[in-house]
């Protein structure tokens, strides 16, 4: 077979997007160019790799098997390119950052700062819904570095904490619990909760907090989107437990408020993670170092006005134990 890496890149992007048009947009190509690359690849393989369903495309059985090998080939090419870049000692090429959806509220700002000092690096973000999906992305070798809360024990990976991560209880303005300072956890008993889905780091942190206080919350709904949860809380459908980094705008505009519950904010840590078996490119090493050096200062400046002095002090104390 005379298959090109360009065809493999187009194929994997179409498989990920489920659409020729969306893949073309992500690759900065025209839809006809993407369609042509896929047809040429299928001709080389001798089998249809996709089942067409209107404008949507779904991997055929052969396509599912071929995708595994395509990703391995692309990962090997990326490692070879990274190795050569280390010899050249230049910061160039593609840097792919994987992250859970909660991190999308601050990582782009840090990337913008990084890109000012490293304009030769092409940046790509892979945002997934939760921690389990990010672990799968890392296993597939599709991210140079990953930003997540709890490091993956199921992978041979190196994780380094770079910033504190406060999680808080939120309520709509005027909620009765807002009148209480340091309300006990039992005060949450009468109220329903809108929770993140199982498998997310936020849900795991909430479950750990309630287990520690031997409290069983009344979970009315589960949602996989922080944005949808915020809208539901604003509509008065219940309380929630979210990362402080996801609600900054709503707190500043008064659309949501933080409940002062004993033992909160719950402090976790943000980690930058990469597979131990992979040699980082100079660009990835530079961004890893940038996060460790500047991540905490950036997020601390973001968090302080939202938490308030007392909560900030409590959070700093909690973080020392969480680290």
C-alpha cells in the first residue's frame, strides 16, 4: 500500500469529528479535499472505511480496526519529529494539549501567554468531557501533555502539581443558605443537587467530600456540562458543586453565589501529566516548565476576589494537605 501520512491525518480527524465538513474545518482544508483524501485511502486499503449516513460518517468495522493502526503510525511519526527537534534545539512544530472540560476556563489564557514567548509553536487543544475520556486520549497517544485533577493511576504517567484547584457549592442569588456563615454540611439536607456525571473529577471530589462528612446528598439530576449545570442552578432547579474556575464570570455578575459551607472550599490540585514512556519535545518541555512556574500565580490572582479573604486563607491551608 502506498499510504501517506497526510491521508492518515485526514482519516483520523474525520473519524474523530464524524463529519467531512467538520474535519475540513479543523484541518483548514476544503470538504472536497478531505473527501478526496479519504477516497484515495480507501482505494489503497481496498475496503470502505466509513459508512455514509447523509452528511454524517461512521467508521465501518474495517475502519475501526484501521484507526488503531493509523493512530500508532501517527504517534510514531510525532515521536520521531520530537526527537529530531531535540537535536535542533528549536521550539517549533505542533504541541497538543489535552484537558478536561473544567480546565478550559483558564488553560487558553495560559496558552496565550506562552504563545507570546514561543510564536513558532503551533498549539492544538483537545477538550474532553471528563477525566476518563482524557485518560483514553492519553492511552491513544493523542496528547503531548494533559491538564487534569487526579492523576491517572491506570497509566504509567508522570504527574506534576502546578496550581491549587478550589471546588465550591453554588446557589442562585437569594437562596436561604446564603444567610448562614459556615453552615454545617447537614444544612444541605433539604435541597436537591445537580451533579456532574460519574467519571468526572468534579463528581469524584464531591463524593469524597460527602463521604468524609457521612452525608448523603439528594441528587436530582446528573449533567456532563458545566455550562448546563450553571444554567440549571440559576433557574432554581437545585444546588451544585463545581470548580471555582468554572463560575468566575457568573460570580462577578451576581448570577450565582458561593455557599459558605463548613469544610469548603474543597482544595484539590491541577496537574500536568504525560506518559512516562514518551520523550517530550522541546515545545512540550517549555510549556510544562511554564505551567509549573506561572500556573499558581495566575490562578491565585483569579481565585482571590471570588473566594474572599477568609475562604482564601482556609483554602490555602487545605491545599497544603491536598498536595
